[in-house]
């Protein structure tokens, strides 16, 4: 539609919103709608519901919460960031409601934002689904976990729940079907989705997509630092041993200064197991590894991984750092706590080294064993164990994929300047084939666009039907079978589609035996 097209207006119980008509497709955009605002008296805690007067001009998707962003490592963002972006095909209406796909961005809970710079919706909305992205607090503002009633932790996840609640209550006014809502995410976005599967009690969605991230992947293995406010205050030249005094000081600090202090101090912020208090909005109350079942057993599930997750993560490490890092010890210490059993720890390290390296040693000119070990511990084993947990919980409608295409739109390789011809598909590479990434608009080779078309058809079929291949099509001339207790089929997504079974079977069998032998030492098992 031309620039003279009338701008769309939607009226809801929480306000009226005037959006934009897209210039690159038949859809409308409602950008930067606040679903809540950060409480200025407690910037680390629960936000305040947003009230509108008049018509809100929903035209700006550039907000982001405070962070060191991943593209240029610059400090950016403001606390006026709890916004939703809604992309609506012109065919949607209250009388013709369309299924809804919500996407939670990744970024190890430290960086990321929901705008079109990365998460352009053009490829998805042409399949007649409404696409939604939103911001949530990250870093110290989203994951200050203090085991106190004022700041029990996980506020970023609670922001996500508020956004999901806002969407559930209001999306029908935009032409969305509130009985067909899918939440998805990549990396820590996938971890978030998995955590909601365990801990979200409200029926705010029906289907889930987890891309290369589950709750036992990484971040819950680290303990939150109860003295984080004191350390950050000291970094900012304010000395106190009183947590509340430190928090009061940090509450008044400009966000960019606090983010710089967090970066320089090395204090970790991420999801934590909260101490429970009466009349307090608790969320994560146990380690997922302690739970026998997921809460949302009725949700349809699409989940998977990329075929070379760790390639670019390892190969971009400088030679000196690579050679001085004992990756086997690091991985083992991330996922297990042997306490004082040094002999057992040394024996397990020896077994792992023999399996991955044989008689070789860790060498920069042959990084493949290190790449495989890292990928297996951080991505593949947690994801495949999660598939089993879902099956054992009675989640019967689950589809598993492996993304294996390498091309000019491979997202992470592009960020870290790894040639797309090297290695396989690395962590987050698939994002360029789901989203109209702003700086990839000219990358439209025939092979790349074939994968865009396939990925978006599979994903939106799942959003619409709970089945990525309801019937064979020209693009996808096969039917993708569900996983079961007996079989683990997967779809390999590449220029040629291929059905496989039990990916990385030998390596996963090794890790299954390892976890069976030393599982009681896992860090993700409660200590009480």
C-alpha cells in the first residue's frame, strides 16, 4: 500500500493504538506499545500497569532495555522499554481471527531487544499469522536475585508473563485468535519458554517453540550472588555493607552507569531458584531437574537444535585463550559439583578427555573435539534430555528438528564474522531464515530464500495447526513424524529435507551414561 493509505487504529479496553501500514507487505504494524512501566521507586522490582489517555502513536520499535548490545558492544537502552510490537496481516479481523506467534528474544539474559532490526516479521505474516515480539528487562534490572521478599528474583521472566497476559487479554481486538497462541524463542528465549512450561500456572498459550535453548542448558547452573548490590555499589565508588542501602543507591544510578559497572565487575545475573515468601509473586521455586513433570502437558511442542552449535563460539576464541583454557574442567565444573571428591572429579575428566580427544591434546589447529564437547554439554544433551522429560510427562505432540543449512543469512556467523562456508549451522544461525533481519535485506540468493520459505512455512504451520506438516506441499514434500517413547525422529532442514533418527547417537549415549553415573552431583539438583 502507498504512503497515502490510512493508518490503522485499534481500540482496546486498555487504550487506542494508531499503527502503520507496512510498505513491504499486506500487514499493519503496531510498534512500541507499553504493556507496563518500570516503577521508579524500585527499578529492579515489579512494574506498574500502563494507563493510556487519547490515542497512542504505535510507531516506534527502537526501544531496548539497558544492556551492552551485541553488535558493537556499546551500552544502550532505557528503562522505558517494556513494549510490545504487533504485526497484523490485513486479512485479520475480529470476525476472522488469526493464530498468534509470540517470540521471546535470546541473549543469555544480558542483551537483546524485540525490534525489526533483527525480528522483522515480513516472512512470517505472509502465512496469515499475527507475529508479536516484546522487550523484557535483562541483566541487573531483570535478574537481581537476593532471596528477599522485596527482590526474590526473576523479574525479567515476570515481565514476560505480564506481556503474555497483556497479549492474551487484548489480542482479539487486533484480529488475533486468543485460543491459538504460540510462544517461541531462541537460546535464552527458548530457556524462558521451557521455564514457563514448568512454572506458569495461567493458560496464556497453547503451543511452544524452543530453538537451541532449554531450562537446564546453562544459566540456572550458576548461583546468584547475594552481595551483588554491594559489589556494584562499590564499583560505582559507594561503599556500604548494607544490602538495602546499596539497592537504594543503585536505584538512583543512571542505567548506563549501572550496566557499565555490571560489565566491569563480572557479577552474573540470570534466572535463579527463588526463596518463597507469603504474599510475594514467586516464580521459579525449584530446579527443573528436580521436577518430574512439566506443568503444561497439553501444549504442542516444536523444538530442536543446529547441527554445529558451538563451531563459531569456539573458533573465534583467540589462540592464547584457547590454549590456556581447560574446557573439559570448565564444562564439568559448570554442570557438576563434586565438592571434595577430587579423585572422582579427576577420573571423570580423564574419561571425558579420552572420549572426545583420544590420545590427542587440546589443539587450536584441531578444535573439533573441543567444539563437540562444548556443544554436547551446553546444547545437545540438555535439549535431548528435555525431549525425554516432556515425553515422560505425557506431552504427546512433540516435533524435533535439526537445522543444518549454511548460507549468507546465517545469523551468528555473520555477527562474529565467521565465513558461512566454514563449519555447519552454529548457534542462532537459523534466525536469518525466520526473520527479515534489517541488514540482510540484500541477501536473497535462491538457496537462502528457499530455506526462508521452508522455515517460515514449517513454523507457521505449527502455529496454526500444532503440526508443521499437516499435508505435503511443493516446498515440504514429506510428513514429519512426532517423537515417541520408542523413536526420536527429526527433520533435518537443509537444501534437501531429510528425516533422521537420534542425532549424535554415540555422543549422546556417552553423556547419558555419564549423567546416569554422576547425576547426583549435578548443580541443577537442589541441595536441601
